[in-house]
């Protein structure tokens, strides 16, 4: 339980956390950009909003802004190692909502639009939430900066 009482920016992880942050952050930024801006073959806010409404998430455009914003900005914060534990926690919640509302009834496997990819992202987020961003991060810089 001591790990849960650590300051928001404290971490002993270094290169491992950096590798996990770079890959996980990039994936979330790309998925958020699909929802928000229509980049990388995405549908943008309007298309994503219509789809969200079709799966029962109303109002659709607001849900697209919230999920896309969480993914894009949460991914950016993870990539930078800025407030990593908070960003990872937000993304874990976003992935749980995705699993429950879209993927759970399809089973585990991705080929059937299952939740395995979301589960891996939850594991990566949980790892970062528990370990922190590491020494090569904005969190470490903030922690070490003289006040």
C-alpha cells in the first residue's frame, strides 16, 4: 500500500517506463486524433459522434470529444511523462468504458472486435500508474526543479 501513497510525480522506473510511455502514448495520441481530427483514417468528431450515439453513448459528439480528448491529451501527457499517473488513470477508465460499451459482448479476441487490445492498453496504463513516468520524464524534471 505504500506505493499508493507516493507523490504523483515520484518514480524509480527509468528506461522501462520510457519505452512503455513512448509506445502507449503514441497509440493513444493516434486514436484520439482519429476521433478528434479525422487523422489516420479516422472519422473526426461528427463521424465518431454518430457512431458513439449508435452504440448508446449520448450525446454522441460530446462523448467523441471526451473520449478523443482523453486519448489524445492523455496520450500526449504519457508520452511526455507529465502527470503520468493521472493521465494513465484517465486512460484506464476510458478503456474500461470502451470494453463495457463496445467490445465485451464480442469476446476476447481482436479479430472478432473483442477487447484484447483494450485490455493490453489497460495493463500498460496500470503499469505506468503504479510505477510512474521514470527519471526521463517531465514528472522527474518537475520533482527535481528547485522551488
